[in-house]
C-alpha cells in the first residue's frame, strides 16, 4: 500500500488536468488538478482519492496573484508553494501577490498542514503549473508577432523576441494566452535548476510586514457582524458528561445571553458534553463561567492516572510482549552468547501541544448552512464532523482558512470547530468560541507516554549483535491508540542480525494524537540514546560506532521512500566535520552528544555541546545540525528558521515538559506547569544542508527528533549520568 | 462603567465592567486585534502593551487601573522611531514563523531599546525571557533587536557627523 502511494512522489499522474480560462476583469486563470496523497495516506492510513489544485491569476497590470492553498501555521507554506509556481512562470517575486484559499478539496485537493508532506507532494506539480502558463504566454506572443516559439524568451514577467527587439508583458498577453490550448503537463519543459531565480533564494514571509504591525489575520481575530462570544466548559475528566448545572443562575449573570448544556457524544475527537455560555463579550462569558457549578458524571476514565499507567507498564515490562512487531535472527540466543549485555528502561510522558493561539473558532449557522472561520491544519475532516454532528449537507458548509497561531499537530483535530458550530446553531447568532489556556492544556490530544524495556548485546569485538525492545504503549485489542505506535523499520532494524521489537498495550481513556514528528519525537530519544549506551559499553566513539552500524549505502525498507543508510551516514559525517567532533578539548562537566534520525523523508544529524552545572542545571552551549532534504532547499531563510525552531521545540520537550494525569484529568493548567522553551534556555544553532540527488522533502518535523537524544547524550558525555526518563530531572545531575 | 482611554494617541470611551482586562478592551471593544491572548496569567507575554512607555501584561491590567496613562499597542508602536526600526528589522531578519507571539515580542523589545540603546545578550534575555515563542524564533528575535539597535546607533552617529 505504502509503495503504491509513494509512486506519486515527485511526479504527477496521468489523470492530471490543467484548466485555463479567462479571468474576470481580464487576464488568465489557471487551475490544475491531479490525484494527490491524502492526509490519511500521509499518516500511513488508507488512501483516499483527493485532488490537488492551484490557481494563478495574471492581471493586465502584470501582477500575478497566486492562491496559496494550504493552512499557514508558521511552517512558511504560504510563501513557499507560490515560489515554485513563480520561478517556473519566470516572474519576479515583486510582481507576485498571494491570496488565501477557502477550504475546498474539490478545487484545491489536499489542504493539510501535517506530516511535512507539502514539499514532496507539491514540488513537481506546482512547478508544472508555472511552466505550463509560461509556455502559453510564449505561444500568445509568438502568434501575435508571427515568429517561432523557439525564438522567444522570458524574464521578469515578459516575453521577449531578441531578433526583433520586441517584448510584451505577461499582463498584456494573458487574455490571448488564455484562449490557447493547454499544454500537456508531462511534456511541459521545466527549467534547468541552474536557472532558478526564486527557488533556493531566501524570500521573507509574505505576511510578515502585516504581522509586525498587528494586523488581524489569525482565527482569534475574526469579527462577524452581530456575533456573540462563547466559552465552553467540558468535564475535566475525559469523556465525562454533564449531570446538571446551575444554568438559571449563570443565564442571569450580566451580559450572558445564553447558557445551555451540550449533550455531546462518546467520540473524544468530536463534540463532547459540556456547558456553553454565550455572552456579549468574551470577558463576561468567562466571568460567568467562574459562577458555573456543574455536577459531572465523570465516567470510568476518572480511575486512570499517570502513576497507575506507570505501574501497569512496569508489570507488563516483566512479561513477554503481547505482540511481536519484528523478529530477526535469534535474539535470546545472541544475548545468551554476547560478551556484554546492557539492559535499560526508558520512559517519556504525555505532552500537550500548547500552540500560543488557544483553540478558537467563529461560526454562523442558519437556514441549513454554516459559515466557519477556523484556524485549522486540516479543514476537510472538520467539515465532515460539522456536517455529521449538526445534520448539515457538507456542500452547505463554507470554511475560511485563517492564519494559524501555531499548529504542531493539535489543529489536525477539529473539536473546537464542531463546538463553535453547535453553539452558534443553538444560540441562533454568529458565535466566536475562544478557549482559555486551561481549556487548551486540559483538552488536548496528547502525545502518548511510553515505556521501553531494552537489552543490547555486544560481541567480543564490540559489535552490536543483539537488540531486544519491549515497548509498552496505549491501545487495546491489538491496536495502538493514535500516535502510540512503533514502526518496525526504525533503525537499527536491518543492521543488527538478532533484533526484536515487541509491544504491549495499556487501555486508556486519555485522548492521544499526533504531535510534531508523531512517534519519532519520543522514539528517537529511546533508539538514539540506547545506541549511544551500546557505543560506550563497547568502548567506542559514539559517532563512529553509529557510522559503522549504518554500514554501506543501501535502501532499507522503511517509512516513506525507505531508509537510505548512505544519506544518514553522510549527514553524520558532515556533523562530525562541522562540529569538530572528537577534536576539541572541553571543560569539566561539558560534553558533546550526537544523534542521527530519519523521519518524514528527511535525514538529520545533530551534535549538541552542553555544560552541566554543579547543581545539575543544563546549559546548551552550541548545536550543529546537518540535514539532507534532497536536491533543493526551496526557501533557505525559512528553512534555517524551521530547523532552529524544531530543535528548540525538542529541547523544550526534553527539559521542561510533562503532562500528568490524575483522576482522569490533566493536572497542568498553564505555561507555569508546562512551558515551551524560553529565550534563556535557547542556544545558538548552526544549520547545514547537504544537497543530494533526491527530490526535495519537508522540514516541519525531521529536525526535531534527534535534538532530544543529542542533548541527553551530551549530558552523559559531560557527567557520566544517563538520562532514561523525560523530562530531564536535573536533581540527578548534581555534581 | 464608562472608561475613557488614550490608545495610540486617540481617545476611546468604552462601557465595560471595572475588572475587564485591558487586553479584552483592546481586542473586543476598540477592535485592535494585534495584542494577543495567550495565557491569561501574565507569563507568556503575547499581550504586552505599554502604559506611559512601560511594558505591562494587558491580560492582568484591569481597565479601571489604566486611568489617564497613555496606552500604546503594536498598532501604534510603529509611530515611534524605535518601534518602526524594530518592525523593519523583524521583517528584514525574517523572524516570523506562526507570528502569534511577535506583537508581544516587539512591544517588549521596544521597551528595552527605549532604556538601553545597545543591549547585550544578557540584557536581551533579561527583558525578553517573559515572552514565549512557541515556534522557537529566539535567535532571530535577538538578531532583530540588535539590528534595530545598530540602526539607531548608526542614525545617531550620522546625525553627529552632520
């Protein structure tokens, strides 16, 4: 299944269709569709038949308006996708204007910010859109001048005929070009990469000049005439229901227009039970909530806690895994014969996403129609959810995509969207629902906690010959909860002759979901730490040990396009070079750690230099990151920013973050209990890219996973203390 | 209750409860959406505005406590030379990822540069550590502040020269 989907990477299928029509007010409108990977496919689930589409409008004044179709969550996609079209179209970036798309999968195909998937799926189709348009503009000029197409050139949004010295702007040619037949997308000639003028050159974020002036662009900034403001109180215990509430009291409080119970259903990803308070201002709604008294039917999840899960995990860890994920060679035999065996248990906690813009949504529902303004990463499942829950025809739901104040995977879910729509319908007026930070932190889809019980065996020469891993995770009936799985191909699978990955599952009522680099944000810590442990046990340099383990360049089975060991090796070699690995003399309690990881089609090696103070405090002095995301880094300024941000996000998880469940509810309420990395914890990060022959891939996720083990491996090098539990407990690191 | 506020040089009269945070007055009564809601307890910095030039957390500042003090928000800071330089540096350095925290970052940075024309890294941490950037654009925030500060020193030097 995966391979069939991957055949679409970097190419378009035979069902590609290019449509060109005259634009209103003159000019040319180009749209383009092809079947594309759906989000479900991207997440390794079943393939859905989706289409992809981009619009280019060229107006008579030679301004090129490109519709940016994907949600902008800070990953820079709004600027990046149009760069691909603009370069092949051969216009100057200063001629380009960008429009935000409505959510409409029939026109635009996949509109998802997730899985670092936009670059690999759009790299070729977007360039073809630009190139096809350019070819038609040349055709129009050649017809007009009665010259051969091959004699015409383009540049800066003009077609030029050298021999006669004639030139015309695209704007002047666009109407004629729109009447020409559409070129076959597969035979359309793409630029020689050496001629790129936009791709590979830094283009600052298109919206930044407006953002720094505080212009309203985010979901939370939405204003709809006549709207009221809502808060929604759900049961602190996941899945709990309202038994009764003092609605009479709350409904009479100043400014409150409506207070009602939402029954909700049993699906934790849908509309849950709670009390809605709708008021003239958000502050009055929130103030009224302070007077709200609800008796909850908390349900069975109230019995669950992080401590209880840990006890179950410890007990399961003593038994054989409930299910085998992979079994190569004879692990028990090899461990029995090994010259040295290392045993370790790793653990990481639940995490929240906590994007800085709290969940919010504005909705108007009337006459069987809904109009929604949503900061979502994933609008189409939101449309289905709203249609299903409110009994609307999905064709009668309009979704406006707003700028999103951080996604990190949280807004792949659309719970807040269905809440806003339901409340707006019931209130009979447009409603803006805004969650508090506490709502946000306590009603997330958490990165699942996990436990790993490992044994590794070395032969007399220090070679890794056995690896046994028992993963205790969440799920039931042999099925992992969302983002709680382990891919059986994760390295060192395929490079250790005797290797087993097994899993046991704990049932839970805690909602889980994808957090930036799902799975990998935790698994990289486990795998890359234990490889580091084995290197030290073998008395070998950890970087060299890993290079030898990767071995010769081969394509191993794995996620995405498979795992190319040579690419992992190359980023590691480059990291050795740029960091001065093994050549520098460091002060006491200062050390360097390394990790390499493949996720979301990208390869990253990272080296951290960290100092540990006598009180155990960790200071990250410097980071070197080397990435291989293929042949082109499309927008270098955004790419560097994304790598640095991804690594700091990883450090925040390693140093600061833990969500604790007690009595079926989340203990943490705000950034005091659960903090992203702060400026004082940040470190200088040097970013390098290796240009390789492979098609370009995304950057939202792959820089993050190796950051955590590179840091904890550096702490080991500095102190001799092995961090096996996250977040890092600095009390264990005291001198 | 009616409150008369001076915001970005203009006078606004609003009818709100005395305990309404300035944040919600700005966002929902005066329709200045640049100041952002992030935590509601004064620890993320997304809501920083200036009162008589001093940075405050507008989510914790009741409207009744503002009095006659001049309120400056992200929409108004560009009218000051420091604010304009910071906004320009923010764009040139390409600081922004999601952008949600950046109004608060710029307001904190403007208060810093008003006191300290040439801040060190430690000065910047001291002034800016209360502003969370969930995307982790800290290196560029620091770089943009230094660039804006340099532009200032450059302008001062050339003025002296002239």
